[in-house]
């Protein structure tokens, strides 16, 4: 539409008044639209027809250029902390944890490998996870409290205020 009005304005001296100005502008807009359709048809005819079978998928590298460097560094640090916590486990728990979580063995495979009952494997895995969780919480917990200052006493006061407004008892 803009293109048609620019053409009309540039050729305003060609308007003779034989028809109304709106008719003249409409015809210019119609001609511009028809010319656009013709040019699109020419482009479609000139371009070879590709089908999905002709397309070749080129895999992109796993590392995206939009990777957030801070996030990547935080993930590496967290992985390092998990590795340290795993290494600090007592050997009986570490063997089960590595076999089940890192190696991906089933409970039965781990039990067979370590010559343990399946229930013992489950118990040791549970305890290993708890030890790792506690160690990570001890190391990361203070950082997370600083990262989310809303937690703690302020959160408690807000909770109490909301409960009081709602007329509920805590």
C-alpha cells in the first residue's frame, strides 16, 4: 500500500481528473499488487522444486553460540562439588552410588557385581544420596541464602501477615 501511494505521489502530475482521485489511487494500488504477484510467480517458476526427501539435515555442533558463560561456569562448579562429595563417601556407599547413578546399572546388576542383596544396594544408595545432599547443602546452602534474600525472617513475617489477613490460624 505504501509503495502504491508513493508511486501515486511521484506521478501526481499524471492525474488528469477524468476519474475521482480515490479511483485513480485504487487502480495504482491494484496494479502494484498485480505486479507483485507476477514477480512472485516468476521467482517460483525459476526456483527448483525441492521435496523433503531432497533435503539434507546438517547437524549443528552441540555448543550453541548463545550459551550463557555464567551458567556454564556454575554448572561446572556444581559438577565439581558433586564429584568431591562422591569421592568423600565411604567406600561401601561410593561403590553402590557409582554403579547405580554413574554407570547406570540396575539394582540387580549392582547387587550381583558387589555380591550384595538387592535390599542392601537400595539402602546404601539411599544413604549415599543423603550424604551427598547433606554435603552439598553444607557447601552451597549459605550461597543460596545470600542469593535469595527473601528467605528467612522476612519470609516468615510475610507468611504470618498473609495468614492473619485470611483469618487462618498457623
